[in-house]
C-alpha cells in the first residue's frame, strides 16, 4: 500500500535540543501533520514524558540518545521520538529496538498496518561509527521481518550525503535496495 493513498502527512525534524521555544515550533509542526519524526531532542529517560505535553492531539514515544550510566560532559546528545495523531483510530504498539539510535512504533487497524522507524544515525568518522550505522540498519531489517505485511516507513537523520560515495552511503543504498526486493 502506498502511504500517499492513506492521506497521512509525515514530517521529520531534527530539533538539536529540546526547549520551550522548540516545543512551540514542534507544536506548530504537529498541527500540520499526522506523524512527526523528531531527532536530537537531547532528553534523558526521565524527561521523555515532556514530549506528550506538547500537543493534546498527539501522543509520543521516544528514546534517550545516551546511556544514563555515562558521565556526560557538555550538553546531552541524540535521542529520537515518534509522534502520532491520537484520534487516528490506530492501535499502537511500541517496538523495543534495544538501541539508543532508533525508535519504532507499529500503528495498525483492520485496513492498515504501518511499521514506523525513526533514526538518528552516527556521523561518518571511523570504523566504530560504520559498525554502529550497519547495526542500526540490520536492527530495522530484523524487526521489519517480524511484521511482513506492514508498510515500512523509515525516517530520521541518517547523517548521510547521498551525493558523496562513502561507506555509510553505500550501506544505506544497499539497505534501501534490499527493501525493494
């Protein structure tokens, strides 16, 4: 099924830190869409509940981008969330990805089955970021295999420039090509 035929409006936004000003902007974005992918909110696990106070018409699920056992220097980093219209009529299942770079959600009813992933990928810097990039793509593939009838929607910040030929670009292209088959 083509997501455009559903009439759903999706937006992806990298907010580079959540605060009162950005909360107002996110609220405006939510007033124009059904689903919002949010990246880099920089919220801890304990602060994620604030996302549900942004809009009375939307619910949210998110993940913290950093391990709370880490000692943070400077400001926090990462994190992503998915917002969906509360009155959409979908049943909702949060999917535990066991990773701090990807959150997942299944929205479904008798007519439609959507599997949503929101990612905040590492920048291309060294072998460890390449390994993490590949691991996230592999996790998405593995989870999506559990829901073969679902329409897969992957959004977020991939930190990839598709005009450059890099290891991350090659892996992302391979991942997308694999979805076509």
